[in-house]
């Protein structure tokens, strides 16, 4: 690979940093631009009064041997970040229930928990295991999904094995279809638990989530895979990738906004950049441009995107936003033996959004997120982004205060939250996420893993404009640090396959 191959990456989230670091490792001249103050995107952090808060993502998958992050750091010749296993991966509280459902890391312990919590459901979990094993092996062979040219198709075909075809009959099934087929459609507790977990991982519930996606999302928290809690905050992952980028000569410029993707005759030529510190605007040429963006943002950044592509993006179901409350507290606010990750549903009749459901992450002593004797609590709820936009400032502040009050009242049912135990409190809404990440309307979590947007039917990393690429949670295999890293690895392989 020769240095004259210039690559510009838009966005320094995990997907963009991974793409940039790997391409730099393989000899490309890489520059990453991001509008924010610090890299990391939705997996970055901020500090207040001695506390370190993870902005969005709080868990990492793929650090185990052979996992996606393990592979990436091996390729970059960097040490794997220090982390502790999430065990349980999550403690899930259903309405009016005191004892949670513990999603254990150990498969046998999790099987016994399921039998206790959801009698007669084992046939569903047995089906998930069959689909997960086949899907995991398939994904480990690095297929290109969805394929957009003959090379992509060749990579997909090479990843296929006889066991892959076990999944074929389930391609057009949702989780709800499977539950009804197995006679479990009326099991309210099971369906509610699955709705809660799937909303975290796929943006949608059992009625809409593709069964093949759910098989992985609901199984990856058990060993030999598993979820991890990074020591020192999520910023450790970002910092390690920046180290890899710079180790191989790549460059990172923060506070630089890419305003436009430049094209000519159906091929990308470069970008137009605004330096947010000086106000200077300039154009920069490139052989390839990689957008670590939402697909919604991508279509607004070039006028030359084909109409059919733009139309498909416009017809995508709306993505969710997040309301997040960040608390720095005295350790006395945390119950004894509190799991690091909890999920609460407060009312069966309410939706899994709008503070009826909260996903909560709690720091542990010595994990780098809080001073000795103190802790952080981060609680998030899905919300309709349109509630927060195009309203008067007074209405916005009133809505934010209403959500805050409800969230605190909900959290008080489990945590000892008083004026004496709360040291710092801060709120993020979709407007906040838009300000710091630039994601359209502050949406989080990708396009949703419905049948129409999953796998072979999803948004491709290869766009209709030659040498314009897309990485991140809009593309296969979806959201989360592991998902966006897979998309980055895909784009790196695609770019390297065609040096022209």
C-alpha cells in the first residue's frame, strides 16, 4: 500500500477511530475530523467534581480472545484495555417485583435462573442457542452484509457453511413470531423481559426485532463471550484507538466540522471542512471518505446521493433519542451488593420509554469513575426526539425538569437519593446529544434491528457513491462498540480490496 492513498474519516466515534487506526496500520494516509472537543462520540466521557461519567455506552463486548476488540488491538499491536467481567450482565426488575431477574455470565447459572423465572420457556432459549451458534460462527468469518458488488458477494459466499443454512427458515421471523409459534405468546413476564432487553440492543421490542438479531443480542452476555466494564471509564477504549491511529501516522483533528462531502461524476473527491476554532473553511481532497455517521446525516452532506437511496433513508422508521441523568453520589446512596447494570420497568401498562423504563449503570470502588467513598449513577430512558425540538425554551426547560423529577423519584425506589447523598446532578436530552455528537436530532442506537433493516436487508457500508463509505450503528451488525467495530473492519477490508 502506498502513502498517496488519502483517506478522510468523518467522526471520531469508535467506528471512525477503528477504521482510521486500521487503515493507517496498513499504510494509508489517514486524517480524522470531528466537531466535538474530545473523541469517542457516544462512547466518550466527561468530568465533573472528581467524577468521570460515561456519556452513553457503558458496556463493551468483544474483549475476549478472538472477540472483535481483541482482534483489532492485536492488529494494532496494542495492549487490551483493562476491564472486569459484567456478572451479572444486568439485573432486570419487572413492575412491582423486588427480586430481579439476574442475567448471569455463566451459561449454566443463567439456565437455572431462566427456569426459575420463566418455567416452560426452555424451548425458546434452546432455539436461540441454535441460531446464535450458527450466526456467531457465520459472523466470525467476516461476511459482507448487505453485499453491493461482486467482491462483497464473494466474501459473503465464502462465509457460508452448511450450519449457516439452519438460520434460513427464520430469516423473516420476529421474536414475537417465535414466541407464538412455541406457545409462549401469552407469557406476559417473559415477553416483558424480552421487550426490555431488546429495546436496549435493537431499539425495538419483540414484535419488531428480527429473531436472528435477537439470538445474538440475548446470548452474547454469556461466556465464552460476555460483556465487560472498562477500568478507568469508556474513554480508555477511545484513547487506545487514538494511540493506534497516531502510532501509524494517522492524524486526528477535533473541533473541525465536515460541512459537505464533495463528489464528481459519481465518485467522492474530498470534503469541505470548517475549523470551529478559527472559522476558516477549506476543501481537502481524498481518495476515500469514510463517514462515521448516521445514514440520516450522510444523506444531508452530499447533494449527489441517488434519489432512491435518499428516499429509502427518509422512509426508515424514526430512531429513538435518550434522556440521561448523571449523578455523582456518596457511596451510602448505593445499596449493598448492587449490580453494575440494572434495568427497571415501573408499569406494565406504560411503554418502555418516557421514564417508565430506566437502564442504570453504577460505578464500583476503584474503577476510575469516582473518588474513594463516592460513586456514579447513570440512568437513561428512551424518548421520542421530536418532543424536544421546535418548542419554546420555557417548554423545553419544563419538559426537562419534569423528566428529571420523574427519574429521581423512580431511582429513589432503589437508591438512597437525598440532598445529602447527591453531590452532582446533570441532564442530557436529545438536544444535548445533537450538540455534542451532531447526530440528526440527537438520535441514538442506529436504525433499529427490524427484519427490513437487519443483515441482508440493512444499510450497506458501501454507498452508491464510489469510494464513499459508511461505518457506525446504521450499518450491519448494529449498535454497540462491538457492532460499530465490525462495520469498521468491513470497510477496511473493502477499501483494501480495491486500491484504486
